[in-house]
């Protein structure tokens, strides 16, 4: 596993939602769930995410890109 700073699920959720709330176009995103999938390689993120949406719409791709940047910065504790 790559040596990155570690954050708890709650810390990651708070960090992600702070970034998401900076974008009014993401107002239909209510929250984010942090998951721990099987890590297929040490250099890949050790956590995943799923959006909790208001309604049936999908989260914009730009929202996914915000989380993907955070995934490369932090590991799940």
C-alpha cells in the first residue's frame, strides 16, 4: 500500500461533501457513502464511493472526478 495520509470514513465524507457543496450544479447530491472494495494493486485507492442522490438523477461526471482526486490523496484508515 502506498504511504498516503489516512482518514476515517467520516473524515472522507466530510471532505468530499465540502468540495461538492462548492458546486451549485451538484445540489441533487445528498451525501456520499465510502466503501472498502478489495484493493487490486497497492498503488490503487483502498476505498471507493457511491453517491446518495435526491431523486432518480445520476451524479454528474465532474462530481466523480472530484472524489477521484481525493482518492489519490488519502487512504481509508
